[in-house]
């Protein structure tokens, strides 16, 4: 009886898992100084990266060598987009705000089997990405972020305030660290650059028109 109880406890510990998401919100304004070309590892300017479709300033995304698009914030955290932080109008720069949310996962949907599997089985079968915590649809190959996967019911989980009280196998833990920037901060330098470029173009066009009038 004691053996059966221990076995049951062990099975329960393996069926559950924890996903901790740490989001560092960077509020300081910054300027993009360079963008790394994923195919050659050379540093490009913002305009060069945009012309090569590596950096999309409208959707705030970076395109990797495989064609996958990631948020500029994640590209900055990965060292693919280099930035220089600075104070805004002489104000004291605020320290990044860190938000931590831990989810106790009690099941993951296997799309191929059309059933719910345990956390450990989901890791083993590649339904949960060990590094990013993303849910992987094993039929389509689509990857879905932790929060979205929970909202859609692909990951069965609940938020826990004190994970230390749970009997969870230490191997069944995933820690995801993300860097988030306010969208306006991300595009600040790009917008300024585009405005400067537009102003220069308008000035050049006006000068050309003026020269044309003088010649005629």
C-alpha cells in the first residue's frame, strides 16, 4: 500500500509542471545603433536592415535567418538589435520593471492524439518548447506563446502565487525571460530618422524645382 502511494505521488509530480514567465519592462528611451544581419553577422544601419527586410519598423519585428519574425524587444535581448539607452530630457532613467507570473500546468493538448497529456509527456514529445515555453502544435507546427496558449485552452494551467507550496518535480519547470519595450519607445528613433529623411527629400525636391525655374 505504501509502495502504491509513493508511486501515485511520483506520477502526480510528473504530471504537473511550472512555467514561470519573467517580463522585464524597459521604459527608458533608446536609439537603435545597429542591426545584425542574421546571414552574415555584419552590423547594418536601420535603413540598410529595413531595405533588406530584416527590420520591419511598422510591425516592430526582426526577421531571422530562417525567415521567422520575432519582436524587436526579443531581438534586443538576443543581441541582434543593438541600442543605446539614454535619459529623456534630463530626467532620471527609471529602472526596468520586472513582472513575474507562474503557471501551474496540469495538462497539455496533443493535437495529433486529440487528448490531454501530462507536462512531462508534453516536454518529451515536443509539445512544449523547453527554452521558450511556447506551445507547439504537432499537426501544423505552429508555435503559440504561453499566455495565448492558455487562453486558447492548449495549455491547461492556473496562476499560482506561491509555487514553493507545490510538490512539483524540479525537472518539470520552464523559466521564460522576456524583454518588453513600450511601442512608442521602440519606434522613437526610427520615426525621427524617417522624418529627417522625408524633410531632406522635400528640401531636395524644392531645390531641384528652384533650379529648374532658374534655368528656364
